[in-house]
């Protein structure tokens, strides 16, 4: 893949910053991965519980609705009477929150108030036992429903969150980390390139300097030899200063451009 | 000498009722019904009985509640036919039969009024047999006191109310206690009325009503275990008639659990056989047991008594018996339908066979 990288200026500071980011991304990745694993474990447990609960549910509901049929057989229709006499709930559901690796899962808890409730006298004339039995059966069924509801909500939420977490893990692993690595590689290569240029420049300057020094030396030698050749030692000694002045004037050559 | 004049007034109706009796589902038909796998099969089987024409126009996924409603409609239609054709002594007897349903309806209305429900909705829930003329007027009353003063005093039940309750009680007492108090008064009154009718009716009806009273006594005892109903109140709800009055009732008023009830019932010949083999731990909530419950025994006994009343002629008991048998039949059919629709075939045989 043609290296996707951040658009940063290749400087040493940016390199440090990007390296810190890489470190952060890696830590985040491992943390998220662990979270996802924890959630998945939890998810499996819930899944197993849901399966059990659903299987049990069928049976409990069947018993309950059948006990209602028994009541209908013996007592007749008591629905209205029971509904009217219900004043306070004997069965309450409390919603709680459970924290699973940072995910808040709602948990429902059933609270059954003790006592037979207001309609304990229902069916006094006939079928009271069946009424109470149907009541017990339905309390069990509702408790089951509450448990199942709690599991089911947790199931849906966990499913969603596991998906999100896995998406993040993969995003970090396959997109963010490679990009940061590419960026680092890019910065490094740019910096190396700069180093090499700098080195070359220094070399070039050095060689120019050497060349110039060699030429100056040569001119001095030349002048000295000419003076000796003229035999004008005295002039040569006395004309030492003008000769040096000339040399400086001669230095007005072109600038070296790299 | 009753027998000579009996047919003048009651001959036609007795004939009708005996004809109705022959329409009751017989045991081979019950066997066929229990063989059904789906509600449609059941409908098909019922088509050969008196219910056939009723269910013809019902849409195919037949629910048990529709079935029950249709059957009750049929029962009501037949009973109302009897009422419309009845002359003085029988019409009064038939009215007496409906008082039981009236009590239920009135309790329903009072409960609804206490909770400020719309009384028009309540009227739809009332049992059609328990309708009386002033009942729609109950809708006008908004408080219980008003209800009592304006409506109840005109109703046939006024006497029962006057005897046992005051308007203040209506607000305070548990509805279930009121219902049972009224029912007790009704049973006693009905029994007294039957006795006044003279011999064949009196003998037969007193037997049936005694049994009804005994059954209520036992049931009230069993069902009041572990409730707020005090023992004095319990004793006050026992009808003052029947084989258990007064001796067994005084004993039953003091018991605390099923074993003691059993010990008392064993002293009475007709009930000893009934409690043998009955699962007494029923109150513990063991719904898985397929053993016949005490209620089932009571039903069987009731059916037996009511069948016996058809063995004699020239008495009014047949009307009461037919209604009870028909009710039992509806219960049976609904039970079978429930078992089929809930796939509980192992309990399907728990109905009470009639013929």
C-alpha cells in the first residue's frame, strides 16, 4: 500500500510527538482488546443463561396458563374481581446498573412482597386453592420474565458494544498504527536525507576552502619566486606589503554557488 | 295431590327440560372430544352435539373464550325460554335459581363502584342470568350508600342485604366476605322456599342444597387457612343448613389445617369416600399432580345428585339440576378445549362425566 501517512512537517519534534502517539495507540489497542475479550466472555455467559431461561420459560408459562385454566374450570371468571382488588403491587421490578468493563448494563430485579396479597379470599366459596396456586405459578412466571428481560437487554447492549469495541480494535490495529508507523518512517527518511545533504554541503565547502587556500598559497609562492628571479631582493623584501595588498584585491572572484 | 295438577302448569316445561337433558354430551362423545388434536377437530366433533349450530359461524381459529361465551349464550337462551313460558310457582322457582347469579353481579357492580369504574362497562361483564330489572339503574348510583338505598332495596336481593349487612359494612368489609354472606343467606332462603313447595320438590332440592351448603362449608374452611379471615368470621359464613350443620361446622370452625379437616370429614359417611385418595397437600401448590382434587370429587358428587333428581317426576328440582348439569358440561367442554389448545393432553381426562 502506498504509504498513507499524516501530513506533518518532518522535524525532530514531530518525530517525538508521533512516536508518543504510536505508543498511545499501542496501549489503547491492547486495552481495547482486553475489554473486548472481557465483554465477549460475559456475552457468552449471558447467552448460555438466556438459552436456559428461555427453555425454562416455556415450561413455566405453560404451567401458569394451565393453572389459570384450572381456575376457570373450578371458579369461573375471576379476572375482574382480582383486578379490582389489586391495590398495591406485590411484585415490583427494580432496575439496577451493573458495570462490566466500563459498560453499564441494566439489571432488573424482582421484589416479591410477602403475603398472599389482597385477593387471598378470592374464591372463598370454591376454588380458592386453585386461585392461590395460579397466583404462585404466575409469580414464578413473572419472575422468570423479569430475569429473561434483564438478560435480553444485557444481551442486546453487549452485542452492540462488542461490535463497537471490535471495530475500534481493528481500526487501531489496521489503520491508525500503520499510519503512524508510516509517518515515523517518512519523518525518519526525510531527516536522513537532510543529514546526507548537510554532510555533502559541508564536504563541498571544505573542498572549496581547500582549493582556495591552495590557490592563495600558489600565488604567494609565485610572487616570491618572481621576486627572487628579478633579483630585487631588497624590493622584494620592501614590496612585501604591496604584494599582499594586491592579493586581497585579487580575491574579488565570483561567489561559490552550490 | 300435587301430582294431579302438576302437568297443568309445569308439564310443558318439564318436557322441555327433559328434552334439554337429552341434549347433554354423553360419555362416548366426551371420549371423541378428548381424542381431538386441534381446536378445529374439536369444533368438528362438537358439530354433532347441541353446540354444532352455535359454532358454525365462528371464524376458524376458535379460542376457548369464544367457545365458553357461545356455550353460555346457549345456556342462557334455553333458560330464558323456560322463564318466559313459566307460570307462577315455577317462575318463582326459576327466579330463585337466578338469585345466585344476581349476587355475583351485584358484588361485581359494588366492587366496580367502590373503585369508581364506569358502571356501563361493568354491566357487560355481568352474568346474563343474573340480570334483574333495576340492575341498569345501578349505573346511576355513584356511591355505595346510594347504591344500597336506591337500588338494592328494590331488588330481589334486598332481603339478604338487610339481614346481614348495613350500608357501612359495604365500604369496609372485604367483597369476598360480603359475597359469601349473601350467598349463605340466599341458600338458606332458597332452602326454606323449597320446603314450602311441598314434598317431591322439597326432598330433592333439600338434598342438593344441603350438599351445596356442605361444599361451601368445606371450601370456606380450606380456603381460609392462612388468610386474615378470623375463625369467628369463618363460622359466620357457613350456611345454616346441610348435613354438617351444626355439629361439623362448629368443629370445622376451629381447625387449622387439612389433616384436621380430613379427620372431621371422615366421621361422615358420604364424605369419607370422597376424601379417600384425595391429595391433601394440594394447598402446598403441587399443580403437577394429576390426582383428582377435592373439587373434582365435589363436582362428581354434584353431578350425581343432579342426575338423580331426573329420576323422579312432578317436581321442580329438574330445572335446577338441568342448569347445574349444563354448567358442568360447559366447564367440561372448555376444560377439554383448554387442554387441547395448551397441549396438556395428560390432564384432559380430568373433566367430570355426566351421562
